[in-house]
C-alpha cells in the first residue's frame, strides 16, 4: 500500500481534467480525491504500489488533449485506512488564480454527434464537451464556472443539466454545454424566409443559406469563437476584388480556410508536424508553402510563396462546408484595415458593410480573440500572432519579482501583466494607431489586472517617445501612481524570447526587426545582445553597420530610396554605382535628395535589418515599394524559395566584413555584399539565385558574429 500527494501546475482546469483523473483512478484501482486549486490541480492517491505507478504513468501518457503540464510535484503521504472511493472534491476558494483555459476546436466525438441525424444535437453549431468548445472567449470572471461566463443567460434544459451533473458523462461540468432546446442560436442579417423546405432542423437553416450565398460568390460575415470573419469563395475574383477595395488592401494576402486536410494537401506542402498543428485543439493559421494549383485565385496572395491556411475549427465552419460552401474560402479577419475585429452582431452590422449577409449568434463573446498565426521551422512552431487557442498563457520568471503591467509596442500591440511570479501576455490586440484598438488595449489591461488581482508596482513601456502605447502607459502610471520604466524595443524582444523558451542561463540574443527606437536615439533593428536573465543584464554587443535612413519612417514604404542609400553607402559616391535597372526608376531630383542627406548635420541613422531586406529587394528590382508591411522582403524571400534548399546551403556566401568598434561591439559591414550583388545583376545572374545567396550570407554572417562573441566569452 502506498499513498502520494500530487500537485499539477499548468492548464488543467476547464479541460475535462478532473473527470479524466477519476476515470484513471477507477481503471487503476486507486482511492483518493482530486480538486481544483489556485495553482492547478491537487490529487491524493492511495493503492497497491503497482497501481500507483501505473496511475502516474498514465497521468503523463493519457492526459486530455488540451491539458498542459507546467510542472508536476509528487510527495509521499500517509495512507488513510477508512478511504473507500475516489472522489472529485469541491474547489478550494483561493486568492490566486490558476491558468485560464484557452478556446478549443470542436473535438471528433462532438463532430460525430453533430453529423448523426439521430443525435439530439444533430447539425447544432454550439455543440461542445469537456474536451472542446469555447473557453477564454466567453469567460467574464474567475473562477471559471457557468455563472461567470456569457452562457449564464441560457438556462440548461433538464437533459443538458443531467449530463452536466453526471460524473461519467463526457459533458460533466462542461460549462458551455448547450443543445438546440436550451442553447444559443444562429441568425442571418438581413433576415430571410427560406422559400423551399430544406429538410434540415430550423437551427441549421441560417447556416445553410449562408453557405449558398458563399457558393453564389457573395461575401458573408460569420461570427465564430472570438469574433467575426469575412468570408468569400477563394476562387471568385469579383468577390475578392470587392473585398480588397473595401479593406484598402491592394495586394496583402488573405488567409484561407479549407474544407479538410485532403484539400489542404492539394494546395500546400504540409509536413507531419504542420498537419498535427492544423488539427490540434488550438488550430492556428499556419503559413504554408503553396503548390501550383487551379483552386485558388492568384489574387488571394499575389506572387507570394506562402499562404495562411487553417482548417474549420468551430462547428459552424464544419456546417458551412457540409452544406456545400466552396471548398476553399477566404476567411479574413472581420475588420477594416487596422481596427480590432468585430465582436458583437451590432458591431458587425455597423462596420462590416462589405458583407452581403451577416451570420451571427446570440452567445456573447466577452473576450475578443483573433486567430493565431504561426509557421513551422526546424520542426518547431513559431507563433507570429498569439491569440485564440494560445491565450491566455503564462511564463515563469527566473525569480520572484515586482508586479508589472507592460504596454508593448504600437504595431501588432499586446500587453502583459506580471503578478510577481508569472508573466501573462494578452492576446494580440492590433494596431495601436487605431483609436478603437487603443480602447481594446485599455479594456484588456483592466480585465487582466482584475482577473489576476494585480496592483502594479511598476508600469513598463517602450522607449519610443511617440508610441500610442507609451502615452497609454503614462496614463496608467499616473492612475496607479507608480513609476514608469522605459525599455528599449529590441531588448524587450530579447527578454520575451528568453521567457518564451524558459531558459535562464546567460545567452546571446539576435534581434532582426524593422524599426525600434534605440538607446542612442537611432533607429535600431539588426541587434546582438548578451543577456543574463538572473541579474537582468542586457548588453548590446553588436549590430548591423549604421546607415542613413532617407526620409525617416517613409523609407519603410519607399524602399527604393533605402536601396539608393545602400548603393551610395557601398560605392562611396553616386558616380561609381554600376548601371542597374533600379537607377532608371529614380528621378534625378529624388537621387539628389538622398545624396544631400549625407551632408546634413545629424541625419536619421538606422541599423535595421528590415531596411536591408527592403533595399536588396529593390536593388534586384523585385519591389520598389512596400504596399503592406514587409511586402518587399516577402517577395524577395519568395524568389529564394525557387532554389532548392540543398543548393542554397552549398552556396558560397557573398563577402562581408565584421569589425570591432571603439566600444568593442561587433559591427557587420555588408557593403562588399551589395557590390557583389550589383556585379551579378550586371552579369545577368537570375534574381532567384541572388536572393537565395543573400539569405545565405545573412545567416552565415549572423553565426560568425555569434562565434566571435562566444569565443570572447570563453577566453
Ligand atoms: Zn467535444
Ligand atoms: Zn439543453
């Protein structure tokens, strides 16, 4: 006989964890109890030694798909002779709150029920269970319980209630439990009476009609888990053109939702890991390399090698396809340009006027949460936008610290709140240049501080004096009457990476970015740091060579001007630049303007890697302008993808020089590379090859600088 006390930290609440533990205990002949705690879940187990060992093994192997263990602590305990059962004990009221569950894609069992004409939830778009369904998006307060979600307005019918209360049912304590009799419904705006009998239950009719609209080439706004999508047929050029015009997006790519994995495989190259991620409970949008195909209009992502792809994740998405919507749909965020996505039906009706129809529901979304976006490299997922399915998350600190609200930057904004033990980053919020996003930002700060019961000791913000987020942080600092700490943009990137990877040993950080206000007032973006997480030391140890930034921020749009600055920088004088096609695209007035900046006192200076990628794209005449953020570098990358990877890694890099400045920083001088690139343009080497070799050179140069500094550290 043996007894253990087990503490599990992580995502173990709201994911069907306690019923799982009870089933496991019954299978293994274990007595004891399980209960929710502030940190996660605590379990007491007692049984024969073999049974206890089996239980521990299965606890790791068989956990519910959405559970995530941060840490498990095992501690021997005294056996209790009078124990006769394994029970789910009621939660201890705790000051500290465990991790909030994230929204989960509909599970296979629920899908099967939804497709079964004999099931009472046949074609019901709000089907869910303890393993799936909405969570974060509907939570108003903690602890997570039906009365603290937006489901509180729906009174459970007797059948739902008995499932909810039955420990052996797969909907035991599924807070969003619902059925056609008692739960939320979908509606169409404008309303329409179907002219023919459709032979499906009433609750599915609005979805069937929306699906027909999509097949007819119409644009439909669809309310899902965390907000609205705007959808249309990905092969209907007239609908795409209307959408582009309305969104003021000339060429920025749209994400697509595809019917199933078979279709996804037809249009994109998908690795086993990518397949797994697309079908995971978090179901992110993945950037996938597109195959040549006839199924998607080339207006969806003009000239790009990659496209954002996701699979249906809400029951309503599955139903749209079941009712024969086009197999590939554009499913772009329900907003115009940089505003936050529409969250309420009223909001959608007033803002999304491009939609011919709005498919909305009456289960209120409390927390707006966009789709997450990521890509796979080196067999790992990298999230470029963390939102639905990944938020809220939390990260441990190397040691306990102060309570902090951090403001984030202006582009792709987000906040984080630290309770002294963990950092909780918010979901992606959007562009802070938009007043509506600023309001969303303030609401999010309020919610996170309330949920986490944090009264901040410090407010942290970006060093940039003109960021909207800086101004909002200044407001917070005076509201709470606490100090404001300004942190350099790329140092913040570096720290965020350290926390994400939970590695607190001294490290070298490489941050390649477009723009960030530097400690010295220059525009940084090609930076090397040495960090010591335990002492909070972060030292700039190297960077891309400095160059003037012609026209300040507008250089990020008119990349041809940046290219010309690099040419002058590399050839010392305009007269020495070889005759490459780019020169014909610049008027002599523009050229003189840029040349003159060199003689100006105190011109804007940058070390931005983003601007170098812009410049090379323009030097190769791939793009002279960024019509959307990073378009020129993306087109440049697309060219490199034409070359097989084996060929790229055997390429000899272009020449570059690394030198040490008078502050012992390693400086990467790429002027020799620019001159070689121009020579190759003149000798008609294909741009695909030049682009590939450029990417190769930057990676080799990066490793070289890391090597130099590592050697310095080791001697
Ligand atoms: Zn389910
Ligand atoms: Zn019901």
